[in-house]
């Protein structure tokens, strides 16, 4: 599913967060306003450009899940709406979507680029990036190690998207560390495609929320053009309309001999699959 990232250049009213007496444990409920950009009843989702959500999310364009397609009945692209956003530790959804007005949306002129398949040997292995500790690294810095590589941005707050990818790495790292006689030659790389915002300090603070171990997990930033090329070659589709960046999901497993072993093309709970593939990738010899 496509996820939208960067801020819209709009002046918006503030909204208040409220707790519902019927919330699930740990559930948060937010009252939000925004504009519908796209409806996807078959996927039970709606893309909304929303206002700032205090103490939770900046102004963004995001796809939000709904529980049933009927939640979207009578709504159209361009409708100004108010709605409730529910967020738990594992999922999020919107309901009580009410039309409050309408706007004329500009025509969408940018088309997503066609992405070629990932090469067995990445041509960007020599490109230098910067990790969360401020050190220069390249993919060649991890020769002889099995790698799991994914692409995130730290501002994404919805649990099904980038936080799920990071949680996959957290859980997989914990499972590998708990194994008897587990290999030591493995490393996880989380690469931001929002380098203008995600500085090394921000990436380090983000990693600490997942109790990361820098000996086995790094967060990388760097020049925008190099990150875009690396993500393109990795099968990550990105699209910008001047306000947002949309992207899909990719978690790559690269074996200890620097060959692409497999790609997970989704989010969701992948931790067991990542562990299984890393064990195989770490055992590869020339």
C-alpha cells in the first residue's frame, strides 16, 4: 500500500485529541479535519490530506483504513471532512467521517516511474551514506554479513506502516540474539527516504525507541539523489506531487556473498520470516 510522507504547505486549524471511554487498552482517539484526495472502497481505505494532529502527526497526506466500505458511502474526492482517527499499538482506522464542505482539487500530473527489477549485485555498494552515529558507511562496509535492508521515514506514526517495518527489525534482532549458536555476521539497515528531515541525531533517537543495538542495526541517511537511486534499484516506488512523497514497501535480504536472496514486498509481521532468511543468508559462503 502506498504511504504518503511530507508536509503540505497549508495553514490549518488545530484539532484536539480525546480519549474514548470505550477505547481498547492503549488506544488513542483523535478528532481530525482534512480533504479527501482518493477513495478506495475495495481496499477499505481513503487518502486524506489532513491538518496537524497535536502531539501525534504533522500535516500530511496519508491513506487511512476504514472498517467497512460503507463508511465511505456518499463521499467523494475533494470533500472537506471531519473524522475520528483510532490508533492502537498494532493498527489504525478512521470512522465517523462527515462532509463539511468541498474544494476543487488540482489535476494530478505526475506519474510514478517504472521500477526495474533489483540487480543481483547492487551498483551502489560503494556509495557513502551517513549512519545514526554520524559515521560514513557504504554497503561494502558490511561485506561478509547477511543484510536485511528496508526503507522508512521517522515521521510516519501509523503502526501498520514504517513503525511496523521497524518493529519487524526489533523483533527479529531480539529473536536472533536469544538463539543459541546464532551467527554473528548479520546486520539490519533502515534507510530513510526523507533525508532533509531525518538527520543522524533524529535517526539515533528513533532507533533508541526500538532499543536498537548499533552492532547489528544501523539507520542511514545521505544525499537525496543517492538514496533515491538506491531505493529505485531496490524496487521502492516513490512519487512526489510537491506536497507529499508516496512509497511502497520493500525489505531486502542480501546474503553474506553480497547477492540478493529475496524481497519481502509488504509490511505486516515479518519478523519470523526475516530471521529464517537471515540465518540462511549468513551461512552462504563463496
